[in-house]
C-alpha cells in the first residue's frame, strides 16, 4: 500500500507538464482541434520523440513496459490540457490489441510505425446497433480461399477518419451477441470496399462511420486466434476505460481549481461571489467529488496493475464514479461561471464537453452500475 | 490542492496488494481477536444487544494488554507505531470480528491533546489510565447555546487562587453517565477581541461536588447523551492543559482527530457486506431481496463511494504518516463517511420492510426467547439505528460546518 510514484513515473509526469506549459495552451489546443485532421501532427511527432507513444510496450518493441499507473499519470495530465492528439485510439486501444496479439511481422508492419508516429490507427470497437455491448457484432467474416471477406458497418470509430490501419472485429460464427466467434482483423484504411464518413465529435475529437463492403483481407490480417478476439477486445476496452477515467479526473481537478479562482475574482453585489455560502458549499461538493474520484482511480489503476481479484469490478466502479461525479463537476463548473460558462471562447465549456463525452464512452454510469449490481 | 496533489513524492511504484509481512500481520490480528474477544461481547455485537460500560472496559483492557489500544499514539506513549497498511488491516479485522468500536473520548480525543499539549505531570498522571481504560472520559464541548457556533460557549472557569470555579452547562455528552472525567472547553477570560480567544482546555473530575449529570433520551428511545451541569465546581489549576486561552486551538486539533475517526470506513464496509448476505437469503422460501435490481443497484452505488472513501482515508493516513497532522481535509472524511453510514442505515431499513416498524427494543438482550422474537435477527433495530444515526451528520461539527471549514481552509474562499 504505497501511493508514491516511482522515479521514472515522476519523470514522465514532469516531461508532460513541461510540454503542456511550453507548447500546449488552450489557444493552441483550439487551433489543433479546428484543423483539418483535428490534431497537431507536430505535437504527435513530439509525443513519439519523447517516448510517450512507446510507454506501454515491451522492451523488444522499443517500449518502456508501462502499465495502468503510467497511463493514469499521462492521461490525467492530458485531461488538464484537453489534449486532442489521438493517444487513446493509437496507443491505448490499437496498441493494446497489437501488444497482445501481433505476430513479429504484424508488429513490424503496424506497431513500429504507430510507436514512431508515422501510422495512425483506429479500433472499430462498436457498431450502430450495439450500444455498450462489446459482443454485439454483426460485421461478418467469411472465409474466402486463403483469406477472408468482411461485410458490415462500424460506428463511432475514434480516429477512424484517416487511420491507415483499422482493427475490425468481425464475426466468423455464432449469434450476433455471442462472445465466441469474434475475430480481430487488421484492415488497411484505404483497402477496396472500405468507405468512411469522418466527422468531428462534440468534444473536439474525431471519429468516423465505416462501411465494409466485400473487403478482402489475407490470412496475415488476422490478429491472434480466429474466433477468440472477444477477450482481447474486452481487456483493451478495460484499459481504455482506465485511461479516459484518468483523463476525466484531471479535467475535474482543473475545473474545480478554475471555478474556485473565478469566483474569487468575479464581483457582484460589491463582493466576490466566492463569499456566498451557497456557492462555497457547492465548490466543496466539487472538491469532494474530485477527491473521491481520484481515490477510486488510484485503487482501480493499482488493482489492475497488480492483477488483484477485484480488478474487473474496479473498472466498472471507476467508470460509474467518473460518469456521475464528472457530470456533476462539469455542470457545476459551468453554472458557477455564469453565462461565461456557456461560451465557446472559454475553456470551461470545452472541459465540460469532454467530460460529457467520456461519460458516454465505453458504457455510461448506469450501464456500469448495473454490472456491479450482479 | 489536497492530499499531495501538488507535491509528488517519489519512491516505490504504487501497489494495492499486501506484502507477505502484511498478510502475516493480518493473520496475527485475526487469530488474536478470534481467540480473545469474549464470546458474550461478540454475541451482543452480532445480535444487536447494547454493550454496557463493563463490556467496553473489558474489551479495551484486552487490547491494551496486547499493546493495540492506542493505534495512532506515538510509540513513546504506548502507541503501536504501525504503518498505514497495518492500521487499515487492523480496522478491517476489528469490524469483521464483530469487535466493538473503541470508545473514542479517551484514546481518540483527550489522549492526543494531553500528549501534544499537556505538561509532563499531566502525561504521567492521565495517559497510562487512558491507555489501560482505567478511567472513562467524556467530552464537554457543546452547550445549549453553543452548537455549530461553538466559540459562543459560556461555561466559565474563574481563577480563584489555586483552583478554577466552573459554572455552566455542557450538552450532548455521550456516555456522560459512565464517565469518571470530562474534558471541557471553558471561558477563562471574557475580555477578548475575538470570541475564539479566552477559551481554555480543562480536565474535570466528574465526582467533584457541583457536577450533575442529566440524561437526554434520543429519538430511538435510548439514554446515550446527557446534559452536564457545573455549579461552583472547584477544579485545581493543574488540570488546565497547555496555556490558558489557547483551548480553541487545542480543541480544533482534537476535532480533526475526531473527524478522521468518524469516517468508520471499515465498519460501514462490514455492515454493507452483511447486508448483501442478508439480502441474498430467502425468507421462508420467498424470492431473495438480492433479485431486486433496483435495490442492488443502490447497494452497488454506495459500495463504490465507500471504496473511494477507503482510498481517501488511506491517502490521508499516508499524508499523516509523512509527518503531517490531519488537516482540514479530515472534514471531507467526516462529511462523506457520515453520509455513507447513513446511506447504509437507510438500505437496512429498506431491506427490513414491515419489520423495520415494530418498536420492541426489550428483545435485544442475550438469550431472549426466540419464539417470542419479532422479525428476523435484528431487523426491528434497523429503524432505531437509522433514527439514531441522523446524529452522524450533526455531531463533531455539523456537515454544513465541515463544508465551511473546507471552503475556508482548503479552497481559500
């Protein structure tokens, strides 16, 4: 039971803090989010140069063997800066699949270029009808000679718009919600039969709807065992949940700090509005929500890093906590900023939107609470 | 902002699992409690029978004999010197063993004030008896006219040679009927610019002439708290702790210790675990309550918050272990801890259904005839506990006062 960071973890945090301080203020972030691809290629190159894109991978892959704690440290800081670079999609999600399943050949083809920042990638983890059920996959994979033919639609593919690699879970057998029979395929984004409808999301990120029509892939596209992809998908989404929850906690903390500072300077009725008890108690509630969420995040990250018995319950618990507390903190931050809180120019609005998006990602609060009620 | 968010200590990487040594410690605590907590006390705890004075004293002496009574005290005064994991394990094992909670007034409250601010003579005179539970202490803070506004207290202690003459009334004094001594905040000077000045921390022998204990019956019908009247009570000056006029500072430190203790996470955890077991049982072949998803979702939601609080408490303990006194952050523990205790109490009432309603406190004695008992187990106690524990968000500084403290001292508002 030890809450202190290792020297390496502390150094990692320092380097991210420095980057944010020097190169990633809110104005820059807004510029990147509004650009054609939705993030800064230059910033992404820096992520790779500083080794952040290599953190969770093994030494053989040129990585640093990072785990949930390293991801937590990074994502919390990315949250504070509202980073839009696709770390989640490339490194946590696709990286999480490749780290576990890719053959040497697949690693050289896909993982190395992702780590070096040259290849953008996406995990097509959901479909329009699936809601939060990861096993609800209707996209089909039919054997065709040496390879496979994929048919189906993937919804809300984060970073899917211009990804050079799309990992497509497809069903070779079983009913449309069976966990068995799901295979993960690495599909080239520009392959024949892949059509994409890219779009921005409300929180300044990018996603796409992807339709696969008679997409032919070779047997070298299969990641891991045919039909055995669900367990990996679930494990990777669990890591993604921890990652976005850390990001959310970073956002909640900075929203609380900023709200406290704002109410100390905003004068109405001749006094700073921070002097009103009705507002003070609400800010204490925000702080309490932050502290509780951070505590639970520590537990969930540590439990998963240690492979503790309750690691899976911890995933549901932190996503429920962040869903409810994040919504509360976000709404309160907007409310206490008054009308300024609902303007596009103020960062508060964008933090709130990102928290809202995180609340919806990978199962909302109700969905995860329901898993805990079993 | 709070609990090490700005300073980042370096050291080993974070871990949640126990080391082999910690697991060994857990087994040691577990077997000690299993072999030594008297069966009648354990039964009373399980069956909802109130403990009497002697039960508490017997139990605390047992812990003192093992050196485990004063968990948080410095080793030089008889404390354990345990690390955070050990304290966490101990609290969990105590709850799981159906062991009583330690009465906090001596070991948790006045003890730390005496070893922090008391004279050498006071330490020698009072600390051993607190440690051994030879003397029962109670708390004299609130007054009829001084609740949330504690600094408006009016009990006077006027210096008259080598003693103080104490006059006034203290109230909400838990277990005052059992107490040998009371620690009080009293006004030694009225001529002050701030009301927090002129308050002193005084130790008073309850057997002194002029001390009168008047019971207050609380909402569920029990005698737990009292009003204590002081009528020209003579208190020797050597019973003043620290400096005259500094009592407010000492009292605040004590309240921070009190608030850290009121989170009661391990006990609430255990109560929730028992509730789950209770809900999973079929009563006379009926569908168990555990099949009711709405109820179980409420249980799950409380469980999540409680797990978060467990780690908030551990973070606070880690901060204390690194040399910091429990600060205003302890208010968050008090706030959240009492909210969750009350939430669990509500779930128990809900689980009991109709059987939360019979008012039959007399059946909670050992060996009450089973065929005459109303409700399963302690079902009819659930509402009484629920009513009684509305106190939790009021005592130790109401939760609204805690929010004022956090707003002022943590957020700087």
